[in-house]
C-alpha cells in the first residue's frame, strides 16, 4: 500500500535493486547461515516487484486488456517452475552453485535498466492516497477486508492455491515412495500438473469470448471441484491402497484437471479483485498475496497429515475440500445485485415537469393542425398566441412534410394594402 501513496515507479526500482543486491550477496556467501539473510531480503524485493507490477497493470490498462496480459504472465509463471530446475541444475553442474545467483542478478539488472529507461510513473499525484501513516495504511487494508467485491476473489483464490500446494508438497512422497517412481522420472511426471495450468491459461481467451468474467470464474472453480471430486471418490475405493499404473494415471489426470480449472479461475481473480479499487490497487494486490501466503503456510504445516497413512487417500480428500471451500466462499461472498429503489420526490417532480412540457407541445401541435385545416377550407381559425409561441420549428417542419404533394402551398390572402385578410392572421 505504500506505492498507493508514493507512486509506483520509485518503489518498483527499489524492489528490483533490492533483489539485485541480495542475489549478489547470496552469491558471495560462504555458509548456509550467511546466505539466509540475503535470501530473506530477496523475498522482500521479489514480492514487492510482483505486487507493484500488478498495480501498474491496473493503472494503465482496462479490464479487457489487463486480462490478456495477465494470461500471458500466468503462462510465464507456469513455465518458470518447469524450466527453472533444469536450468539451475545445468548451471550448478557446469559453473557451480554461485552461478545460479549470478544469473538471477543478471536478470534483475536487465529488469532494472529496462525500468529506468522505459517505465513511466503510472499513478499521478491526484489519484494517490494522501497519508503515509501506519494508521492510514492499516485502514486501507481494513477497508479492503470489508469489501465483498475483494474477498469473493481473494479468499477463494488463496484456498484453491492451497489445494494445489497440497499436491506440490506431497508429490515427492506420493510418486517416489508410494508409486516407486525413479528420480529421473519424477520431474517428468511432476510436469503434468503445470501442463494443466498452462492449458487452462492458454484456453482462457477463447472461453472468455463466450462467457462473462463472473461465470468464467465460477466455471474454473467448478472444474477444479470436479477434479477434486474424482480424487475424493477414488480415495474411498481400493484403487489408492495398492500402487498400480492405472491408479497413478487416474491420479495424475485428476490433478491435471484440478490445475486446469484453477488456472482459469486464477486469471479472473487477479483481474477482478483489483478492478473496483483503482486508488488501492497495490494494497489489494499485496493483501491478496499475503492471504495466499498464509494459506500456503498453513498447508505446509499440515502436509504431514496428508501422507500420514502412506497412501494418496488423505491428500485427495484435502484437495477436494480446498476446491469445494473455494467455490462456496465465492458464491457466499459475491456481491448481490441491488434492486432499483423507488424514485425520489425530486425525480418525480422532474418527470412531472417533463410530462407537462410534452403536453404543452402537443397542444401547440394541435393548434397548428387546426390552422392548416382552416386555411385549406378557407375558414377563419382562432389560434391562441401562446400556443403559437410554444410551437417549435421542428413541429412546423413535420406538419409541412405531412401535406399532400399534389396540393399547392396555401398562401394567406392579402388586401391591396398588403395587410392580411380577415381571419388569416
């Protein structure tokens, strides 16, 4: 939320610089204990850059374009866990473990130079929050926690992500210990989860063109619940009691389906949770990340319970529980559409005045029609001056257009002195 007060650009540069320096400090460490401090600082810099980046997207793009960019970012984040271990192992095997941090420092330096050269300030001073006091910052977070429009996306997203983390933290034991998967094959099977996420992010633009954002979010959660339901149902059978190829295939397919639906919902959550809060975009993004981290921490504490019986049964039920709770939370917290209230007295008066004006205009139109009829019949007609004054040029033009084309225009008869004849004033 500090960037909602001071602006985005300065704090983003500070976050990227912090990440760069912490990577260099970690590479220069001579012990694990010495490495812990720069790694913690690196976490601060990375988290700050991610949160401020989401806020910049909210400042500069509308909801439709921001959704497309979020899809691309989601696909990149999905590819990162697939490629990072491979690249890291290659660097460590060829250049040593310090080369990993040096590579991260180079990437941070590229991001820093690009931000300095190309990134303008996205939050002008007139749109910023006014106070930097701790009470004001806490009040901004409290305001978001009281908004259903924020909670209906932030809480289900955190719960759903906790379900995915349940599988990630348990997968090594389930695949290697229960199914006896060799180490070299574990990475390949582990990739199936991220392939499901990648497919979900890639198909979101095609699905989005046919459904509204709120229904697409519910659809994504529904698919993840379906994947969790398959796991939960199989956990009550003997399929997960004895390791076999068939149970492993079903397990991987259900996890992939869960990740597919969660990826669709995640894109909508990141877009819709920030949409109603343009002046608190960074606070909303940061609070959403903090809630998600809290649920992940809780999941890491109970992951031992999910593998306590040595089978995937408990893990499958926990994933289904997380997915179901996420969908229920969204449906329960989603803002209800307000009914239109009765018109106020001032609105009623305005409507009455409009009706009166329309009635007066109709009276003037009727008087003009009577005048034309009298002229056509060569009879005197009495037209009140106020009615003629109320008649508009548009109404006169419409009457002229309504005359028959085969009838010559009626000219008022005049006396020799140029005065109009009696009855044709």
